[in-house]
């Protein structure tokens, strides 16, 4: 019981430390994140005592009242704070250290149906931003920060910041001075793929243009050659026959017409 009370006090202190809007104890006691962690600490104790059914009932009641779903089997340290926690999900084998802070919609989930440890481990003083998903049996090391909307599927080193989908390290922080340093030349697999596709498209367009020019030139040469062939003997003979017909006199045409009719 003493440990439970100490943990709840640490959770309340974490709210005052991390939330500027927390002005007095009466308001803090209304925080759904505090309700959820209190319910969880009770359910987790019963879960460890291997009491069936009851821990799940408490977990579901907490989910209904707060919108925060924490499996009774999850291990959570002291000074835990969920700020505006609606939609937060914490899986069964998740392990959370001391002084960790989660924002709305965070998921600490698994990546499959494997048994054993399948949820992430968050070490001390980790902060996870709004809507981030931390998936699988990975470790978010001490003091790390996860940006809002990130999808983390690999380990994050201590005192670093990870953002993006999939998440990648963009900065590191000195734990003593708090000074941040950006990580230059970040790997960008999506950008590399898009640049490769662009190069391929440009190459294909160039080859198509060359084929069109070649086809037009070939067709033009073929038409010229064909016209020359037509204007050689055949056209000369036709033009000669036409000229001969025009040179005939009207009398000759009538004679020929009479001869034809007499046949």
C-alpha cells in the first residue's frame, strides 16, 4: 500500500511538473490520465497476484471512463503522465520507466501474434508525441523523444529525437546542458526512391522522343521513295496515254465510237 501511495504521489507531481495548466490539486484529481494510471496500478497488482477476470474488469472500466486502454499486464514506473490521453493504448508486455510522458492517441503496440515480449520498452524520461505509434519489441532509450505522428519500429538511442514514418533520428541532445544538435545527412529512403523513379521516367521520355524522331524520319524517307517509284515508268505511261487521248480529233473519237457501236 505504501508503494502504491508513493507511486500515485509521483504521478501527481509529474502532472504539476509537465502541465502548465495544472494550477491546483483539485483540478489535477480530475485528470483522466491520473484516473487511468490509478486504475491500472490496482489492476496490475491483482494481475501479478494471478487473480483472474477482475483485472480485466478494472481495465475495461477504466477504458470506459477515461478513453485510455492499458492492459493490466503492462509494467509502468512512477511519475507517469498521460496528457489528454483519449485514444492511448498500452499493450500487455509494454514496459515503461520513471518520468515517462505520453500525449493523446499514443499506441504502444505489437506487430504480430507472436508470444512473449512483443511490446516496446520505454526507459526513464521518455516523451512520446501526439498520435505516435511505437510498435514491436523495441527499446526507446532514456531521455528520447518521439515526434507526433511518428511510427517507430526500431530502437531509438538515448537523448535523441525521432520523427517521421518510419521514424528516423533527426537530433541528439546533451543530457547535461540540454543543447540539441541536428543530425545532418539524414537517410531518406522514400526520397531516394522518388528520385530514382524520376530519373527512370526522364530516361524513358528521352528514349521515346528519339524513337519518335527516328520513326518520323523513316516514314518521310519511305514516302519520298514511294513517290519517286510511282512517278517513274507507271506514271510516265499513264501521262503519255492521257496526252494521246487528248490529241485525238473529234472525228476520230466519233469514228471510234461508231466502230465500237457497230460491234
